[in-house]
């Protein structure tokens, strides 16, 4: 099987497993795991922020990042297909008590006019106040779309003018960085809090990080423990993240090239594919997924007429070419 359901399906490479096996560890709840501290300090520095916190999942990283900016009864604005709105099982409202309103853009982009229209200042005890704006880069359900830096910088200016924070869901920010050449620190500069993932394109088995100021990360550490995610000798997992940063970032360009190959085979304009995600509009999405699986290619339906396929570390050029034959046939 060639598995294109997600870039989360990768297995650790042998070199990554070796790095994990020799990791120096300690009790991270006591702040004594040196490998975790190294990873957190390195990632915070990459994005130009003061501190970072390791989490086992990207959803938890987003919960902690957004909760640091938006209190109970306040709201966060985001695009209608954002991961925090669509794919985290309502955890933000259920656990932290915030509310959420959305704008809709066909390409998952920042819509400045819509955001300005939605944004609610503090108008007293009768109205919900907008505390933060969340953006996703790359945007998963918009086909791995990259958000242009200029748009993010314009949003930053708007947020500053209105005393509003910005959360950046950067689960695949590494793909945006490789696709555009924009420095990670430039993306970091537009956000008050970020969440970045190691277990998608970078191929680590587990792990994300919350990034922000020392004060906010200290608060996030308490929230992480409160939610049952205090971790012990987690340096074994952090070592996988460090290895991924050393060896798996630049190679994301291969995944992007493979995605464009598959897009063309599936009848999608490859020029519309920014990174490693391809979205196919099919009225017969479920049947398409089943027929692809019967021919050795796993893809996923992410809507009644939407099929998604994602390239990753475990899909070689030869795999992509074989999958392309199947997609072209379908």
C-alpha cells in the first residue's frame, strides 16, 4: 500500500530511532529532562520567541496556545475550515470556555475585510470581545495553502491597532518555510503564540510545541499538567524532534514535488498545490477512496465530495509515480 491519507502515518527512520535510543533523559515534570529543554530552547529561538513547551499532540498545543490568549467567554476569530474549528472536537469551547466566529475564504486565506467586520472590541457587559485572531499556515483543509507573509504582517498591524492577539497554527509551518523561503523567525514575528508540529512532515513519531513569551509558556506548563499531560522521561521523544530538525526540513521540497505530480495525475492544476497536500473535488468521494484502496493507494475523504491526499517522508519518488498511475486511471 502507498499511504497518502496523511503525513502523520510516517514511521521513524532508523537514524531517528538510534537518536531516540541514546537520548539523555530526566523527569520533565521537574524540568529536568535535558533533551526536552534543548528542543524547547532551539524551537523557541528558531521562531524568535522566548520560550517553548513540548506537548504530545498538536491539538493540545493549539489548546494551550489559544487559551493563553483567549479567556472564558471571550472569542477567537478563524477561517471556517481551520483545524481549531473543524478538527479538534470542539475542545476549545468544551475545555476553556471560549467562543469562536469564522470567516470563509475558498483558499483558506486571511480575509482582511471580513476580519475587520467580525472583530468586536470591548463594548461592555452585553457583547463578546474578540481576544485573538487565529490563522493556519499551511492551511490543511484548503489543500496545504501557504498564507503570504505580507498578509500576515498586515494582520499583525490590525491586531496591534485593536489590542488583539494572534495565534498561529503552524502544524505545517515547516512546509510553508521550505516552499517560500520565508525565515521561520519572520513567521514567528507575526504571532503572539504559535503551535508547531514535529509528527507530520518532519516525521517524528510524537510531538508538538507551544511557542511564546516566558510568562505565557509558564502558564501553559501549568495548564498542560492540569489536563493530564505532564510528562516524565520524554527526552526519548524530544530526541526524535531534534533529529527531524537536523535532517528532515529541507527534504520537504521533495514532498511538494511529489504532490504536484499526483495533482496533475488526478486532474488538479499542479500550480494550485503550494506544498504537500492535494484536495480533489469528487461527487463520489467515498467510492473514489474505496476504489483507490483496492488498487493499492490509500487516500482519505475529508468531506462528502472532498478527497485529500498528502505526501510525506515515507513516499518515495517511485511510490509517487506508481500512485500517479492509479489516480490517472481513476
